[in-house]
């Protein structure tokens, strides 16, 4: 199972502890997370299901390429990190 982690910044707004999830792609993995926590979806994806502009996802230390379909591959030993940029001054 892939290990999915979220930044502490997201934890301030919605409960999203790290978890182990089955999925062959980033989309499948996130859908499994969202099935357990639907509120989290709005923080990560826009209304078209694409990654929000100020969110980045890393799989095994590399940023994903497909920000629209989230089709990047995930293995059973992958580490997926979901990060949301902070803005303001």
C-alpha cells in the first residue's frame, strides 16, 4: 500500500492524517483517501477534479507530471506527499 501524507498546514483546516492506501495511480490513491474524508477533496482538487494551482504532489520524491488526470503511477511502496503552498506576507 502506498503511504499518503499531507502537510501540517492542511491538518489545521481538515483532519487528514497520514494513511496507507491502495491505488495504481495518484488519482486512485487520492480517491481512496477522499472516500474516507470527502471534505479534504475541496482543499486538493478544483471543481473539475484537477489539482489546485497552489497544491503540489510528490511521489517518491518527484513532483507529479499530470496535474489534470493525476495519472502518474504509484506502487505499493510509494510515498505520496501532498503539499499546499502558503501565500501572504
